[in-house]
C-alpha cells in the first residue's frame, strides 16, 4: 500500500464558499512502545495502545475559496491564538499529502484546534492532533469531491494519513485497543496503519489510566529525536524481537483476561523504553527522581496489597498509573494519601478506556 492506494481528485471548479468539518479525536497510551522508525513513520516494531477518553483534540478545518493555485496556504490557530511553530510542522505534513488530497493546492485552509489537556502533561498531543487533522482531511475530501467510503475504509484511510503526520497518531482512530505494525499474532495488522483489537476480555474494557504529573515542563529530547537514536542502537535487534513477543503475549493476556501477564508486560515495556534512551549513543534520561520514587512505590504497594496496579511511561517523566474499575476507591485513596502526597505538582488527570473519535461538525 502506498499513497497511490488512496487516489485523490482535484476540484473540478473553483470553490464557491467555505466548507468546514470538525472532529474530536483522543490521544492514546502505548502499552507496547513504538520506538524507532524508518522513513515516513514506518515502525521498526509492532506497538499496542489504549485509546484514551478525556484527553482529546478538537479540530475544525475550513476550506476557503482561493483564486490562484499553489503551495499549501494555512492559517493555523491553536488554543485560540495564531501559532507558527507547530503550524510549520503541519504545513510540511499537508504538503506531503497533496497526492492523496490534490485539492489542498486549490483552496486556502483555516485550521482551529485545541486540547482538553495541558501541554507536556505526559499525554501524546501529536497523536490526538494528527488523528483529528487526518479525520478532517478525509471528511473534507468526501464533502468537496463526493468521495464515498464506508466506515471501515474511512477509518483505515484516516489511520494511514494520520501515520504520515505522527506515528502514534494512527492508533487513535479506533476505540479501545489498537495494534500498529505487522505482527503475526494479529491478522490484518500492518506497518502502514493501525487495526482494532477486537478480542478483548471485558475486564480490560474497564481499564483506568491516571496520569500522575511529575512535571509539566517541556522535555529536553523530542520523541522524533528519540526515534532517530534507535538507528544503530546496540540493542536494536533484541528490542525488535522483544516488542514482537510482547505484542503477541499482551494480545493473549488481554484475550484471556490475564491481569498478571498484562502487568508484567506493560512494566517491562515502560522500563525498556527508558533503558533504550539511556543506552543510546549520546544517552539521555527523561525520568526524574520523583518518577523513580512513584514507580517504585507502585511496585511495592502491589506486592504489599495485592492490588492490580501497574505503571507505564511515555517518552517523559510523568507516570501513567493503570488499574481496574473494581479497585477504583482503594487506588484513589492510594494516590491521594501516598503516591502524590509529597509531590510538589500534586496534579493528576483521570483518564480511561476510550471509545474513539467523534465527528462534531
Ligand atoms: C514513546 O508518535 O510522537 O510515545 O512518529 O516521530 O511523531 P513521531 O513520534 P511519536 O512517538 C511516540 C513514542 C512513544 C511510544 C508510543 O506512543 O508508542
């Protein structure tokens, strides 16, 4: 599959009036991590994520009439303000998908977007941002050109397009759990787009993710930079094998409802991600002392109390505490009285298993 599998058409006449579409699209948290890629976000290993619920981006994309054709013309608004820094990444992305959406050079675009979560909170904003934008592009394509796709084709195309913007974004197009990257353990899985994991034990559809904010400061090394440190990494080959096995084992654990295997694999992935950062050439560390204290406490408490809690980490210092609905009260008490008790930020975001993007206009 290539961009030419999604052939687009130009507008046959000049756009007469503005056309807008709006989508809400969630972020996701990786349980098996995507870390390392080849050209244009093709992953070096399969990853598996849970779509979140409360952390989402709302995006409105408007196509406006334009007299002369040319390169992409974008007016970008983030949180109600014109934003040029992120706007440049978006323009580059839009220029890279003009073969899928040839009308991009025939209209002027206005993009208005905002997030329901603070920047640098340990939630992948590029995942929700690029999935929302990809959905808007696919919807506008239907409106402007009358392209008709069924629901499955539409989501697949949006996932493919989102991947070109940010790898992890392609996993946000579906409810619940998603795999991106070829895995023998899941029929239909692909490096080009994400697929829904449909065989999930009900216990995992009640999964909670409370993000314990250690710091909301900008991280010193971006994910894109982190991916590039996997090129020539001394442990690259072993990592690809490990992620492939972890994906298969996690799929099995989630099918059968095996919480112990789930906990073991999820924490193994979080530790591995950060170990890979530390052991890369020019190694770096994104965990803070407070991150280490919290994750050590989570492991101790699990041993002491038998609660089914575990952690995962994104490429940053904030801790995602994962737990199940039936233990919500005990876990809440633990967060307040123990995990965040001496924490300066004392900030948390309570998120959970999400149902996927929603068209809002
Ligand atoms: C650690 O998707 O942000 O969150 O493709 O360069 O945009 P780009 O990277 P990005 O990387 C996410 C890395 C991760 C793990 C994951 O989400 O799987």
